[in-house]
């Protein structure tokens, strides 16, 4: 059964709403969300009718599109999915979907090889692999890195829309160190991915307006807010993260030269996959090689260096060398604790 673009936008919007279990969705709230989505994507400023959204819900519940969405009404007022893991995006692709995906893939392949579309190459490969597995009912031939249990991905589109529309959002956020969540207004500027985790860079509307990097997996709720959006006047977004590994930095930090030695056996890993784009080979020394990178010392850098264990040795700067040495010594000390005896004692306790 063919589905026009407006209907697809409505179904996807209702699906996104019902997957957000931090908010109670009345029919009126769903109507508002669908109307906003149609205005954003299609420029349609005429709100959808109550009857249209009710018909969409019934269509999603049915098998006409293959959805069979488990939509229920709680307390005779609030719409939700009875299965918290359900999404219409999880159902198998039908023949029409496959035709559309094939057309999109063929179009994108025309741009492979162009430098300004280099970032598309991986996406096209993923799309072609998905089409192949669906058409042939075969296992995937490319196994991309993924984390099925990754949290926070549901906020990506919400934050992206706020950035494009230059709108303020109210974020309820709980860091790993906080005892309870904190809510504040936030003007987002940039979405950043690092090692399959997503972060949002922006400014808090607190009195001192600090620049913050929020981990999406620690966000509990996001809502639009009437506060005036604070435009970015502090940093150049396209180069802000160029001088660091990961996302941990502040605007006033300065990069320094980090020099390290790595043994011959592991040097090829550093050569073929540099720790940072500023990496330079300096010299051969003591059955190994010495490199340098120009970065801001931060948590992600320390974790990267510690990941090589005794195969790497930081030569400078002195404070980073001291920090790495302390962390390694702390690891050794933990191996001196007889945890096995503690485990055996606990197992024997009645």
C-alpha cells in the first residue's frame, strides 16, 4: 500500500513520541507534535486535524502497512506503546521500501570518490549491505561497529532540530557524579560523536552562561523552552575539537606537545592509525619509535595512552607523564589486593 510523504512523516512523528516514555502523550500533544513536524519538513503551516491523527493511530495499529503497533491508551487519556522496545523502525522492510532504498543507494553511489562527499562512503556501504541482506535473506557481509544498548540516541533528532531552528531547549540532565538530575535551559550548537557515543555542545542559560558538552546518554528529558536562544559568539564550531581527543575541553585550554615512545611491535598500529591528526614521527630509539602529537591533555587522551599498558611510555610533558605513571601504579596496587580470597569468602557466607 503506497504511503505518501506527509503520512510517513506523521507516522514517524507519532512513533518518536510514543517511544519517549518520559512524557505523557495526550491526543492533543500528538496533534501538536505532528503539526510541528509537517511544518518543519514540508512547510505546511496548517495544523493536522484530530480526525487525521486518530486515523493514523488506527492505521499504525493495523497490519495494512505491516506495523501492528501495540498502541494503548492509559487512564483513558495517555497514548503509549505497551511494548517499551517497539518502534515502527524495527519492522522488516517491505518491497516498496526496498525499491526506495535501492534508488537512494544508486543515487548516492554517483558521489562516491568526490572529496567533498568522502563522509558518504561509509554510509553508502552500510546502505548497500542492508539492501543485500534484505534482498537475499543472507547474513551481512560488513560488520560495522555498533552498540545495541547505547542510550541517548533518541535525542539526536530533537537536538538537531533545535540547532537548525535556533531554539532553546530545557534539558533534565544527570551526570554520573550527581545524586539527582538537574534541569536547565540550553542553547545547542553542535552534535559530536566520539567512539559511538554522542554529545551536544552548547551554552547553559545559567547566570555565567558556561559552554557545556552534554553526554546524550545522561539526558533524561528534553522540552522546548520560551527563553531566547543564545547564538554562538565564543568559538569556531568547525575547528573547536581539532586540538583534542574526544570531547573534554574548555575554550581557554591550550594544546601542548605530547611526546611518547612505543615499542617496535606496536609502532605499526600507531603509524597506520595515528592517535591524532597532528601526529609526527620523531626518531627511532631503544627498540621502539618516538612520536609527538599536539593536543589538550584530557581524560580521553589519558585513557588512550593507558590502553597500550606497558607498550607505551610518555616522555612529556612532565605533568602528564606523572599522571600516567600514577595511574599505572594504582593499577598494579589493585592487583596486590587478594580479591579472589574476598570472592571466595563471600561465596562461603551463608
